[in-house]
C-alpha cells in the first residue's frame, strides 16, 4: 500500500485533546450559524458564521497539530482566510461598512445590518468565551501589521498612552453624530457612501498603523494605543473562559515568552503567581506557548476575572 506524504509533519507531542479548542470554536460558530439561519431564514447567516467558524477551526487545528517551528502557519492561514473574507467579500462586495462608524450609523438608523452583528458576535459576546481571539486570529489589520519586520518591541510607552483608543471611540461616535445631525447625511448599508467610508477608514488605519510601527519599531503599536476595537474587547475578555494557563513547576524563568509576546505582557509574573494570564491585552496568539521550551504555558478554560495588567514598559534613554 502506497503511503500518502503529507505536506507537513505532525507535532510529536500532539494529542487529540489539543483539538478540543478548535472543535469548540468551530462548533460555537456553526451553532450560531444554524440558529441565525432558522430565525432569520437568510442563507447568508448560515454561510457567514459557518465560514468564520470553519476558518478559525482550521487555523487553530493546524496550530495544534503542527510542530513548533511551523505552528505560526496556522494563525497566518486563519488571519488571511478571515481578514480577506471580511474585508473583500463582506466589506467591498457586500458594500457594508463594518468599522465602528458603521455600527453607530446602523444604531442611529435603526437598521441592524452586518456591522452591528459583527461587533455583537466578535467584539462583545464572543470574547466572553474566547477572549481576544479576534485580535490574534481574525483581524484584517493585524493580517497586514504582522507582515512588518518589528516583531519584538522595546516595550510599552510609559504613561497612559493606551487611553488614546478610548478617545478614538469617542471621536468615532462624535463623527457619526456630526455627519447625521449637522450634515443631514444618513450613511446606510449597501451604499456608495458606506463603501467609500469603509475604504477611507481602513486606508487611514493602515497608514497610521504602519507609520506607528516604523516610528516605534513595534508591529502592534496601533493595537496598543489607538485601536478602538480593543475597548469592547478588553471589557468582555476580562470574563473569558479561554485564557493562557500556566504551570509554575515547569517554568525556569528564562523569559523567552516575554521576549516574543507582541503585546508586551510580563507573562512570568502570572506564572509565578500561579495564575492564568489575566491581562486583557492578551490576544491568544499563543506565540508565548510556542516559544516556551518547558511547556509551562498552554491554552486553558476556567472561571476567573481578568484585568490584572502586568506589562513590560519601554526603558527611556
């Protein structure tokens, strides 16, 4: 019998238990897809949520079965599949503005289209289960920022620079109200105005994000200081069932996890405290899990409240 050669090798430490999270993630989205389809009768609901669940499940599954050097491939595939789908199919072809301004306009107009459902599922309800999985595995901005060469930052800017993203949310709402109330323009879905705003907004995000990355030598500078999406995500992810678990007995305090963490989380602080990683900055990218040679980190489920922030600050001078 001829054996079929796989294009990749399976991790020697692989166990079927590692496919539990991919299966649960895909299952949750497919459950949502079926329920939405039954309630609305719209095939798009079935296709949309089913596709997202399949893409996430595939990426997480590949991460689970691939050996450590190849594990990032799973996340890259998930980012591309979901990012290109949401940006290209839902945004451009579907003519939907699924940025934050699109949410405000949908709420103002009383029309609950893609933007509202997208935020409700991915940014509010979903994080209660999966934390900031969106940021690590599905964001079309991260899809681009991760291609930049500044993967290891010098740390967070000291002070409360991260409060800028709260200002960004307020500015977004103010702009939506000004356009609606003062200019009398109602930007609904499936309109040229909606797609123009979507393209212009994303173009601005990419330009600012890449500029910040180059200036601060940090791929995720936009995510840390300016991204408005992080605001609802951080609030909901405090109560997430899925977080990075720690095994203090296995840790030799080498610091490898902190060196590669794109969000500058001081992971060893949580390890030494025998806690899961409670930082709401964690995007569950699992880069730290991959870097740990002692298997002191892993995905885990449980009931605890996050929000205890231990972040590595940038040293001035």
